[in-house]
C-alpha cells in the first residue's frame, strides 16, 4: 500500500503488464465494467455511443498498448473492445471536471515544484472505493506511477521516473470523438517517452487525438 491506497507493481512485456493486472484485479475490473459504466453512461444512447467510440478508436491504439489490452481482456474474461472501452469512455462525455494547483520552485518553501490535483469525478459509489496505484516498469521504456482504477491501462494522473508529472482535466467541449489516440493512452505515451514539459508538448503537437481535453504538465 501507499498512503492507504493499494499499490501494484507491473513489469515486463506489454502482455505481462496486462496479465498482471488481470490476475490481481480480475473481479474488480468486471465490477467497474458492469456496475460503473452502466451508471456513468446511464442512458442507453450514451452507452451505445461509448461502445461505438471504442470500436472507432481501436485502429489508433499504439501497438504495445493494444497488446497489453488484449492480455488484460483475456485474463479478465472480456473481449478486446470491452477492455478498450474502459480507456475510451472518457473521450465521450462533455463535462467540466477536475482542477490543478501548480507552484514553481521559487514560490515554494522546499524549493521544488508543487503539483496538486483534485479528481472531480462521478464516483457513483464505485470508483471511490476501487482506486489503485500502478507502478509500471514496461520493458525497454520509462517507469511511471499511475493513480487510477483496475483495468485502466492509460493514465489520468501520473509521474514518470524523470519527475515529469501530468493530470488530465476534462473540459466542456461540443466536438464528437475524432479519429486519434484515446486521451488516457496519449497521456501514457507522454510518460513513456518524455522527460520534460517541452518534450511532451512536441509529442502532443504531432499526435492525432481522439478529443479535446486539458492536460496539466510539470517537470522538476
């Protein structure tokens, strides 16, 4: 545990990362899929739109993330599209959620960057009880921490071994899901490939994105 939150260390190939999650969190993943999404997408039309969005975005999932999702789905008794919907349902709603406070080193007592976030997210009696921390050590790439839920391969809040930190903030938007990388997987690509905010911005500029959201970034 870390500060009272369950902590799971995942390491190895993409398939091993997915298998590790499924082995540890299998029942909880099914609980989120069945009980949480059915409340979050409380109208049948919304859930249908969410599933349609997952199918549409599948070709834009990075290959190593797709391999991880396939292993997760297999281990948790789901099909790939269901595991993907746990990542892409966040690209569907048009809600203003979450806030961040940032203070630069010259403004803090300790002389370091201060990064704080709140998660204004509909818990619905489920999400607040199932939060976990993943310490991911993917083979051949950067290690990172991700605060999320069982079944989440992407990143909502995270920090990598270089100290690059990010938080996803949902904004009110009226555009439909576009052909591009799902938002939470885009965030993970940032932590896997970047050391600084400047590098993250350049990565984002060259990446097709599934939807418009805000991401707060800070480096040491």
